[in-house]
């Protein structure tokens, strides 16, 4: 990252709650200038940093928010693409409009915010983009296949972006969290468990396991500390993982185990 004497200006999409809010408040405590975004900012926002109106699925709001911030601060040193939504369900029974909404939010959203910020970073001589993905993006998970696909797509796009941006002193990285104790499950789209569905029992069991993992998840402060560490790393790696050791180990296992054996492990884990 470019270094100067003024505080780093950080923009966090989806900064009103959960991981985004935790990251913002931690960076504020480290003397960064932090701005979050929300589709509908609450005037009585309880965060220690301001929120700007931005809906990652609406490009006009992206352009407006970036313009406001540049006009106010003159630069954006760090963009953290955190805004996202969860989605679960049998792929066969998940409505097409919900699949599209998930990709619009989790993939096209961060892509378009990044594209809006890059000219400013190039003009100022550098910057850092951090994409919050998911350990689920490294594997196709049962009844979370669409979510895995959106996050996996962002992981791969980041790899390509890193090489394209190499000559501009703009760094980009992925941070893939496992399960964290946030309110993500409340905002997740659940395809309904249909009484007549052939997936009814298996899907309900998997939902119960997923919700239990979130309830018992790690403290979001771990993510905040990792983000702070990355910002202070001159040349960040392409991929970071934050979560339970077993969740991180599952990625390594996928690389070394035969496909069928790895699939059996997942089936056993989800009791399918």
C-alpha cells in the first residue's frame, strides 16, 4: 500500500452489522478513518463510524457513494468488500430470482464497487482491496451450492485481478471466514422446506447443522484483527482463511484427497 502521513481512509460495504461493523470499529480504534455502507443508513446508527447509502446491486448508488467519499476525503486507501447475503436450499427448488439476487449481491456487487474505486486508487498511486469471501467458496456444500458458487467466483476473480493490477501498486486479496457468531442466519434466504419435497428431511437436517455452527461460531473480532494485519502487510497473499482449524483444514483436505473420498466426508459431516 501507498504510505503517507494522513490516516488511511477505509470503506467497508455492509458495515452496519456483523463482521463489517466489527472490522470498522476495530480499525477506528487503530486511528483509521472508516466509512461503512448500508442500503438504508439509520440516522441513529450505533457504530462509531459513519454510514453512507450504498446498495451493491444498484450501480448508481455505488457511483454516488464513491463520489461522496472522494469529495470528502480525497482518497480511498482500503476497500473492504464485505456486503453479502446467505442463501440455502436444494438447488432444484431454489427460485431463479433468488439465485440471481445472491449473485448480484455476492459477486457482481463487489465487482462493481471495485471497478468504481480502482480509477481513484490508480490516480493516487496505490491502494488495497480486500474481498470477504467464505471457506464455503472452496467447495460445493450440500444445500449451500449457490452460496458456495458466488463466493468461489469472487475468489477466482480476485486471483485474476491481482495479476492485472500488478503494475499499478494496487493490492488485492481474499479473506475467507468460516462460521462466525453474527446475525447472518437471520438475513439468509432459505428456500422453504416443502412437505412434498424429496429433499425435505435431508435439507431440514442440514439447516439445523448450519444454524448450530453459526450460533457456536467464532468472535468477529478475529476477522477484524486479520484485516488489520493485512492492511499493515506490504504485499498481502492472495488468500487468507479465518475460522475453526477443522474448517481451514477442510480446504487442504480437498486438495489432496480423491474426489469421492472428500465427498463421503462431507456427506458424513452433514449426516446425508
